C-alpha cells in the first residue's frame, strides 16, 4: 500500500486521485493534504478522515519538516506545479505530477532533472497511455502487421461546450495563466504521438489561431453576460444559462458544473453566472488561446506525425490513423473501435475496446493501478510515463507553439539545446 500527501484538492486531486484512494484503501491512502480553498479543503479532509496537523491551507507547510508519506501527489493548477514539485523532491518524496509538467519548457527540464538527481520516481499524469484502447493500438503496432510506420495522425475534436468552458471562459483561456493549449489540452496526444513513433522528433511546423471566439463574431447587441438578456440567447449554442442551469443539483456536483463553486444548487449556480467568469458571453471574454491548431512533426527515420486540435466539434472525439508500409489502423476512442486493413488482403479486422469516458476511458484507473504497483519497488525506471519519457513530448509541444507563433519550421533538437539545463 502506498501512502501519499495530496497537494491540491480540485477536480483531479479530489475526484480522481482522492476518489481512487477511497475506493482502494489497500492500494493508496492519503495521509495529509493541502488546499487553499476552505470549502474544498474541508470536503476533502472529511472524505479522508483527516484533521488537525494533517490538513493545511498551504502546500509549503505540508511539505516542511519530516516526510509524511512516500509519495506527494501534485494536483495544483498548471501554473503552480514547479515549486511544490521541486520542494517535494528535495524533501525525499516520490511524485505523481499532473500534466503538463510545467507551463514553461525550462521549468519542465528543471523538474525532470531534479527527480533524476534525487533518484525519485516521477510519474506524469498521461492517463491515455494506460487506457485499454491505446494499449491495444500499441499491441497491434508492435505485432508488425502494419509494417514500417510512414505517418501517424491523431486528432482531438474538442466539443464546443468544453472549449468555451475551459479555454474561452475558464482558467485555461489565457497564455499568461496556463500552458499553451497544445499542452494544456493535447499533451496526451503529443505523448501518444511520440510513444507510437518510437523515435525522437527532428522538426516541427504548426499553424492555428483564435478564429471564432472573438468580439468581431458576437451577435448584434449581445451583452457582456448571458444573464443580461441577450437577444440571440435562444439560438446561441454557447448560452451559459441553458448549459450551466439546465442540469439537476446532483449532476451539478461534477465537472464541468462544479467549477462554478462548491454549492451545486441552481440558485448558487445562477449567482455564479451573474458575477463569475462562466456567465460571460463567449465573444466578450479576455481569452487569447488558439481555437484550432495543426502540428506536423518529422521524426528520426523520416516518418511523420500530425496532431490536429480544434474546439468546434459537436461532440468530444479522439481519432487515430496509423499508415504503414503493409497496412493501416484507424480508431475512434469514444466508440472504442479499431479497424486494421492489410495491403493486398480483403476485409477488415475489427476490435472493440469499450470503456467509460468518466475516467478517461480507463486511463485514470490504469495509471493509478500502475503507479501503486511500481512505487513500492523504488525503481524510477519502472514508471512508464516517467518525467524523462514525458519531457520529450512536452518539449515538442513548446517547440510547436514557437513554430506557430513565428510561422516557421523549428528544429526540435536545436530548441532543446537552447534551454537552460542543470
């Protein structure tokens, strides 16, 4: 059984890692926690039976003094990963760190190098690696039926409501407050791309922009808030009142509605829309992140890969297409379907790998099963989505963002050499 301290009791900290510990006390136990929000702190402490000196409003106090467990789970906001991760490593903790590692490439390097110097485990929250779906993709790829890889294509179709909740109205809407959207939203896809390519990236090009969620696209006479009587409200797919008030109080306890506040009642949600960020018209926010982006990567060996991200889908969907010299693979994560065709062979081989989307299609459970198995071994090399493994896809993402901003092809290895190291 692994004992852990929990730093951050928001959506991932409380409802993923904390919930797993409550379901599986023989595998994971939370011994202490830190959370600045009093309502979240109290709720999480009650759920784990913690009080007094085991509950903190500041992670610094939690990580000071003698080590309280083997593992520190860092589930703070994206911009707040680096400092608690470094302090926890120095204090002797193994780490389970939410993705992305950090919002800056040099900080990513610092965290990974600190873990390597300390000889500590560093597990990054790349949950899609641990899904039955993508493990089946890896199995098919390893079998050789596709031949040598020529091109990998991964697409993340972000539903319009998810885009507006998180990247237009929400906490990932501005680059100064979050990692680039390619990492904040699609770092899983970058991780999968590098994993399946089984080679180091050589160069990257990327294009995209904030095309739609801008003031110029606002309906005529649209007010600053959906609660202020918008004339286009009835036909607008982004109406905050319909989306946030249309669910019952029980469902509103869960993400994304839980982001409005700790009180799930409809009255509390209405007040939050009248005063908070989620009630704003999506065309009158202060967002600046791209709403669509395409990235093309060349790997050592000459094969290529692409990641497409856009926030205008009717429903959430991740697709994958692998083209090889002997066959092709196509799949849709949300449907749990994979199809393989072979050159010169009639017919299609179909696989069904269904799982619930509520826990990243089995990825949350899979990651924690893996981590609680390898952590007691004390072997950093046993962690599949380790810091050193994840660093490559993270740096690829930052290089892609530079390529997008500067409108040029970026040499990934030169980009990595230009970062300050140890």
